[in-house]
C-alpha cells in the first residue's frame, strides 16, 4: 500500500504511508468515529521477503497491545498475505478482537489505486465491529484469514476464499454474515511465539522421482505439504516415489496431502492413486488451502503439546 517508486521498482519506504494518509481526508482523525495509531516495523519488508519469524513479530506486537486496542489492522503486501493470514489464525488462540489484514494491488501513490478503499475499509471494520478472528479485507469483501488464496496478480479482487462463504461485504454499509463467523472464545487469549521452520512444500508434477522427494524431505525437514493432483492423487505406479514418501514418514516426517486445485476437497479413499499416498502415511488436508496446511504444520510442530 505505502510503497514508493525507486530506480529498481516499487519498494517500501519508511514513513511514506503516513505521509500519503495525511494527504487524504478519508484518514483524518476528525472524520473517523474512532482513533488509531500506526506502528511501523523496521525494517519495512516487501512481503516476498517475509519469513516465519516475521509472523512472530506480529504476534508479539499484538500480545503487547492486546488490552490497549479494540482491533488491529495489518498492512501487508499481497504476495505472501495468505500465508500470514493463515499463520496468525493459528498463532492467535482464543482471539476475541478483530484482526484485519489488507493490502493493495497498486500502491497508494498512484492515482488509480485500490489502496485507499482497502485500507479505509479495514480500519472501519477493526474500529467498529467485534469479529473474533483473523480476517482479510480486500475489494469490499471480508474473508476468513485461513481460507484465502491469492488467485490474481492483476484484478482488484486478488483474493478469494474458495468454497467458504464471505464474512461480510462492503457497499453503502457493511453487511455482516454473522452465521459464518467464529464464536467468541471463553478461554483466555494466547499468542504463540514459536513456529517450526523445518516444514517444506513439495509440488507434485508428472515425472516426479523418488530421488527428488528424498532430497526435499531430507533432514532437517520435520513436516511437509505435498501439493497433489485433484482430490489428493499421485502416481501410484511410481514405486520409488511412494517408497521415498514412506521412508520419510517412517522417519517421523509429518506429510500432509493438499490439493493443487483452488476449489475441492482431498479424499484419500476416492481414487486408488490417492489410497497409495494414504498407505505411505500421508494425512489428507480435506479442504485446507496449501497456505493453511503449511502454516498450521509450522505451528503444530512447535506447539508445546505436540508430542502428546
């Protein structure tokens, strides 16, 4: 949202977003029914540079300020936004405050940009509504954080939640779909500050070899998400490929089978080609996105109660 033009292309610049917001009456404190503060991280990151440790920075910041604010808006680049939204949905346990992640396809500095609308909408939602979960606001739609995927690098509607319904839509006002939202937690809020960085993604492709899989799942890998065909299928006639998966599973590597398809569920009993993966020890992700499966595994493998 707050990038500026440089000789190398758009890049984040410290203080630039605050400057752009100061030029717009939409963000003037007197024009909004709430107050807000801006916390800028240092260094600022293009989201392509995000790493799991940066998710933990966000958690630590929310932990430190949880009682001070009614809601939180996270301004994020679109490239890895779905990973961060998914990760925070697991790391922020028993969340009873609104967390909205947003970004833009075109930076605010450009005259034709979606930045103002997305940022203002995110602020209005976090500042006025109690939605106890991590969400993404983009192109007038409020989506569940661990359901989103980026499916366009060009359209204003960059994100979609697949088969999961919208949480809200913004037009002349905000129309909430409360029946699709999480219930308020009764247990105390807890922000986890550890993730495993020993999880890998393996994209299944025609001709994949056992050697390729062994290298991908070699130590120190402790978890993996296999992005399989269709409803979780793989080459059941490729014995060395299946053997490599079984070897990793026997070694204690947790392997989750997720679909490469944008919509659809993994069912490891539907086709023989999926049953072969189940026999190798893989766990079906059902309707989880690749981003959700990956980030949930990073959380689970670092969870204090994981082994039990």
